[in-house]
C-alpha cells in the first residue's frame, strides 16, 4: 500500500483539530470520519493518521477504552469556569432547552397543519367539485319535479292495501309450506329411499330449488 501524501494528512489534521476543539467532546476515529467525511471528503486512513499525529504532537489527547482509542481536545487550553460562570451557563442551558421545546411544539403544530392542508382540495378542485354538485343537484331537482307532476301516484290507502295483501299471502305461504313439510316427513318415515329421491319421483319442487326465501313475518 502506498503511503498517504503528507499534504493530505496535514489538511486533515487542521480540520480535525478545529473540529475537536469546537465540539470539545470525545470521539473515536470512526465517529470523526463519519461526521466529517461527507462535508470534507476525508478518507478514513487519513483521519486515523492525522489523529495519531495530533496526539503525538500533544495538540489533542487520546485514551484507550478497551480496544478502541478515544480522542478529545486538550482541556488545558480552555479557561477554567468559576462557579458563577457555571451558574450562568446552567441558566442559559435551561432557557435554551425551554426554547427548543417550544420550537419543537410549534414545528409539530405546523407539521399537523401542513398535513391537513396537503390533504385538502385546492381552489381549482373545490370549484370543480362545486360545479359537479350543482349539476347533480339540478338533476335531482328535475327528477323530483317529474315525480310531483306524475298522475299515477299511489295513494296511502292503496299502499296499505298492497302491504296487507302481501302479509296475507306470506302467511298462507308459510302455512302451506309447514303443512307440506309435515306431510312429507310423515311419508319419509316409512319410505325406503332418500328425501331427494322421494321428491324427484313424486315431482315436488321446493322453494330452495328456485333460490326462493320465505320473507320474514
């Protein structure tokens, strides 16, 4: 394998040193590579080599955690914060956390509103829908007009008479069906063949043969 160009390692070193100082938190070489590769196009080998060189030069610190090296900025370069400074920073953290939560809640509301708007009809679609509904309404109005103008309306008395006759015929149908069933069952008690064979020989046709169903009472 060919050695990495010094210029590549030098460029990576400047980027990595600035990144570790700005973030001021520990990272593995893989973490640094993953975080900066897309933005700066750094190769993993260059990142590993540059981190080792920075640690050897004392510009960053390294520690072993198991089999993995962790790199972080030298804390000596940062000013020590007093208790008062820490309290101010804590107050800022609390304020910023509240602001973040408020912004997140606002984002959720806007996302919900955006989703609702995206599923709603556009102005053009609404206008088209209105025209179609008006056309449909005009059709129903014309149909109702024709119905009202017709001269062959069924009177309430005629309607009631039809219902009474239907009820009477269904009652008779149910009665005769029961009588035929009882009679055929009595005959089948001493008949040597099946019910189907008996019906075929006698020529009995049932409601079921014609997919008919006796209406409910």
